[in-house]
C-alpha cells in the first residue's frame, strides 16, 4: 500500500500528465461519453460494453444512433434553468456567510434549497401522476437533451474563461497561462451572475436538482412502459431522493466542501454538474427504466436499509465536523468532549487565522470517512440494477476513482494549508477512507 501511495504521489507531481494530458483527454472524451450512456440504454439493451465495442468496431453504426441536439431541448433546458433561477432568487432563506477563501474573500449564499427541492419534486410528481405532463418523454428524448446540454455547458466554460480574462470576479480569480488547464480546472473560484453565485446555481440548483427530477422522470417512464414500478426501481429512487434531500438540508455544509472552497469553476465543476451528474449519476435509473427488476422482499429491504443507514452516517459525519467548528469545540462527539487539533494557517493576504481539526468521532476513524458512506450509498442505489451488465455500476466505479483521487488531493491541499498541524492530525488518524484498511 505504501509503495502504491508513493507511486500515486509521483503521478500527481507530474505537471504535464496532471496539468495537460489527462485534462485534455477528459475535455475531449467526457462529453460524448455522457451521451453514450443513454445510447447504451436505448440502442444496446443497457450493455455498455457492447456500445463501447461498437465504437471501436463500427463507429459509423454507432454514429447513426447518436442523438443530435435540438431546439426543443434548448426550450426545455431554458425553461428548467429559468424556473430554478426563480426559485433560488425568490424563495426566502437565511443568508450564509462562508469561510474565507485563500485570498481572504468571503462569499455569501442564500439557504433555501430544501424549499426549492420540495417544490421541484411536488411539481414533477403531481404533473406526472395527474397526466398533466408525461415525464416519460424525458427518457425518450434524453439523448437530445444530453447532446444539447453538452453544447451549452461547453460554451459556458469558454465564456467563463473569457470573462475571467476580461473582468475577473475578485482576487481569487487567476489565469495560469496553460489554456487546457484553465479550461478544465477553471479560473474563477466564486463567479457571480445576475445576483447569484454561479456555483450555488449550477452545482446545487441545476446539477443536484436535475438529478432528482430526472430519476423521478425515469421512474415514471418505467411505470408507463411496463405497467407499474418495479420494487427495485422504487428502492433505488427512494434512496437517491433521500440522499439529495440530505444534500439540501446540508447545503450550508456544501459551501465549505472542496467543490466550493478549492475547485475553480471550469469544465470539471461547471460541465460536471450540468452534464456528468445528470447522465452518469442517473445511469442506474436510466438502465432500470427499460429493464425493470423486482427484488425479493428481503433483498429490497436490505438494500433500502443499507441506503438509509449510509445517508444517516454521511450526514452525521459531515455534521460532526461542522458542529465542532460552529461551537468552537464546545460540544460533544459521540458523548465525549471532542479531540481537537488547534490549527493555524495564513491566507494570501498574509493574515493568520485559526481553525479546528476534529480528531475523534467519525473523524478519528479515517480522514475522509464520509467518502466510505458515500460509496456504500452509491452501491445501494445501483444494486437493484442486478448483475447482467456492468452499466448500473459505472457510477460506483467512477465514484471510487474520484474519491480516492479527491482524498489524495485534499490531503495535499490541507498539508499545504496547515503544515505541521495537518501532519499532527495524520499521525493521530492514519487511515484515509476505510478505517484499518486504507
Ligand atoms: P469534505 O467535506 O470532507 O471537505 C474536506 C475539507 O474539510 C478539508 O479540505 C478541510 O477543509 C476540512 N477538514 C478536513 N478534515 C477535517 C477535520 N478532521 N475536521 C474539520 N475539518 C476538516 O470533502 P468533500 O467536499 O469532498 O465532501 C463533501 C461531501 O460531499 C461529503 O459528504 C462527500 O461524501 C460528498 N461528496 C460527494 C461526491 C459525489 O460525487 N457524490 C463527490 C465528493 C464528495 P478546511 O480545513 O479548509 O475547511
């Protein structure tokens, strides 16, 4: 394990690979892959390996079934984006002042995600249930929608880059000079537009909200086509909707997460939330929409229990850390006073600040223990897809790679930020994600 980790560190330190080659490949390959997810489900019977084989054996035949963007999809996406903007702007909510950025700026957000989420689900569910709208159409025309949103998102990434060059948002905005990296990673940390934080709008109100709405539409699609909802689809949908509900309850915590505090707003985050989340994250539901599977009562109950327990563990772990900081350590963790590392760090403006690192409770077990529950969750809502094809598990595999990489990146970031204090924390909590294993 040690030599594997030092290999990973060497790769991370390789600027050409990490800074240009991998980002360029991701910029080129990821957009068509997102469209391939729905092509797989609609034209290859859910068999991703067969779709990939066709890509290499007969690209022309694959191209023939590849959907094109459409003005109909532009209208649907425009209406959806406008509705989410209105909910974000108009619903009442507490103002949340986030932590300092590396350059000493302090972004603010409005916390009205739970209300927006409930309204979204109520609208989609009631429109589908009463027959006012046919949510199943979203499944039928999802290829068009994904092809269109990919084009819009890529244009947005370029616009954001140009905006940073011409009118940077604040001192956290910076162009590195490596165009591939700047497009991939982004150049602005907290861009704003029309009075809203683009990160809150795109990540939370478009990406996460669309995830919920889309899996609900896919459930309707299955029920319409197969005369009812399979219990596998019902369990998977319930776990995903519960997880996304937890996300909105915890929205303030998200504003202290890596996506917001560290990652800039380029292809990775902006395109990722607009295109990758609604395609790869929804893939288990997309797959099941045309392949209903009923589980035994025991299997369905076990999967549901795994999902609910994982949501609870994930929420509790993130909450422990937030509570400790919010109370300046004057709280209890698992019934005992918290074990803390009193860390210091310096922002780009030269000022020194204090922060608490929790080293007990969940955070005494592993430094990214929240990722373990995240992986268990992903497994829970994918298992109802069965084992005939790998397709329902693409998200689990992707998430494992993402979270191992993210844990490593976060360790490097925290070491740079907290120095010896982070080393002290790592000595107290030696495991990264899985206690006693990794
Ligand atoms: P975290 O929310 O775990 O944030 C990491 C940051 O927390 C560190 O950079 C550090 O920031 C602070 N921190 C680290 N250790 C401690 C500690 N012991 N005590 C207090 N603060 C600490 O990371 P993510 O943003 O990756 O995850 C946020 C949530 O999103 C999690 O629930 C995760 O499971 C989920 N997630 C979901 C993904 C998905 O695609 N489904 C992908 C990634 C995450 P600082 O000290 O600067 O505040």
